[in-house]
C-alpha cells in the first residue's frame, strides 16, 4: 500500500497547539483540542505549499522566498510525520535539511503496513498474555469474516465459507496444542468451550450453505466469544509483579466487566442505554483497579456526562473544587500513575510516556483504535495525576488515526466498550449515569479500598 504525504505549512501558533494536544490533560471543563470538535482541527494541514511552476520573470527576492517556502515545506513534512509517528519535532527551523528529515520516513511504512484492528473484541483477544499459535490460527479466519461480509452478493458467502473451513481445519489440526496451552485449573472449562466452538462452526457452515447472510454475523460473534474464553483459560494467574510503590493500591489482576446505565435527556429516539465495558487489568492493573474500586464505592452513580463534543465523552469530575476522588481515609486526592503496556514487554511502563522513554516505534497493547476506547484523563504536564476522570474516544480524526495517533503512549487505556458503543455518540452534557455495576470479574480486584472503613 503506497502512502501519499502532502506537504503542509504550520505556523508557530499551530505547532504550539499541537504540543498542547499531545501533553494536556483532557478535563471535563476545557481541552486544548479547540473550542469544539467541529473546528478543533481547523488549525492543521492548511496547504500553503504549491506545486505550481514559478513564473520565469520572478524577481530574485521572490525566488529566495520560494526557496524559503520549500524549506519550510520540508520542515512541515517532518513535523506532520512526527505527529503521526511520534518522532520528535525538529528543534529549530534554521537547521532543517534532508538529513534531519530522513529518520522519520521509515516509521511511516511501519505504521501503515497493514489495516488497523478496530474491533474491541479483537483488540482484547490480542491483548491477552498468551502465546499459543494454534488458537490464533482459529481466531484469525473467524475475525476475517467481518471483511468478507463487506463484499456484495454471493461472493461474500463464498468468502465466508472459506473462512469457516479454514477455522475448522485449524481447530481440528491444532486442538491438541490448544488443550495443552490451557491453564491446569481451567482445562475443563476450556475443553467445554472448544466443544461449543466446534459445534458452532458446523452450524455456521450450515448457515452459509443455506445462504442465510443475516445470520452469519451473530453466529460469528458467538464463536469469537468462545475463542476469547478459551484464550482467557490459557492465562495461568497474573503474569508479573506490579512495582512496589503501587502494590498496595487497588489492582485488577485480570479482567472485569461493568455495565454503565445512562439516562439520556432530550432524545426522542433514546431514553436510556446500558454500555457494557470490559476492563483489562492484565495490561493496566493499577488503572483498571482504581476504576473498579471507584465503581464499588458508587462514585459515578448519579454523575452527569461532563463533556460530549463528538470527539470524546467524559465524566468523573466530582462536585466541588477537587478534580478527582478524595479518599476519605486520607482526605487527599487519590492519584494513579501513567500506565502503558507495550507489545513485546512483560510488564507496563509507569510514570513516563513512550515519547519520553524514546520508544517512538513501540505499539501499545491497548491502542486507541476502537470506537469507545476508555482511558484516564490527567493533568497536562503531570503524568501521574490521573484520579477519577475517564473518557471514551468516539472517532478517528487527522490526529487520531487507528494504529498511528498521538494519544497512544500518552494516556492510559484500560478498557473498551463492547456493547452499544455506537450510542456513545448520542450522549450529551447533562445526561446522567444512573449506575455503574461490576457484572463479572470483581474477584480479580486486589486491595479493595472500598471495603476499608472510612
């Protein structure tokens, strides 16, 4: 896939805004993205470089201006690539040259090498701390059914049939290796799920043969839930030690599922909605644990949606001067560290952005790819200032394309909305969170502070 990179010029004001965008807290009352989402990105990518030929009668001063413009254009190209890839921007405009720009270019090919995964279920499956090729070879063709269904007519079902046969073959050939990868304490549950998966594949094959296209997607979702269950049964305990300074905080050592019920105002088509959210403590134990602990305290119950601008939905700022949760046992704001898990690492990084760590090419385990990605807000220049304010990313923009955005590695993602996520876009400021309840995985919460008196 070829990438076409346009040349754009950034003013100093625009670059300052971009810098704030990368570092600033996402609070409920203000944000450096701009006055509103409609014009939040109006400052970027303004084409001031032109490919038109310069008139031959151009005076010397204009020729110098043209060369200067080309030079600025080259700087802007590097800056634009930097926003996408995370490569640091050039420090001085006067030092721009081909050598300075060159290091950024290879990163683009890394980030656009394949289509991004945007399905929250797939992201959660891939984020599990397992290494079992056999089950992944069952998972992949089942996930590919989504792309197959985008084709029109009979060709779609032909493609789905190939996906089903590939998954069935992979399950048959790899079953022994899959069972061998199950945690000893979860073997019985894993085998039961594999049996359901095998029977379900036969049922999906019959659906395809009957040309019942509408029944394909629901059955696919069911089968992928079985696959995800098998993969979770491969995780044998919590895979690493949390750093000592955070070890006594509420920690989610595994996953939990919560239902968030929101009362929607002034919408004749939607009165209330329940959003199901899967929280991933394998990759963000401190962040997810903090949230589950607050949920059990009913901290969010009755709280309003405090920001809903088409880009993010946000809540968690309590009434009063405090911008986070005041722990009654200490009478101080409880804060948690920035927590980022990277592919290839055994434990998260704490307290520093990936940019600060120099990991410009690193890919996060929980990326801002899916509609409804859930993350923590924090102060602009204080990495470890998150407390209770959370936000959900709603859509891609020029600065937040899946697999290549400026949020990954700078904010702690700890879960995804997996059901009714599309309705997040219908929420407005003033809509009320009636309740948030943990419906599964509460036993994975260690050090629950809500049980402590006071």
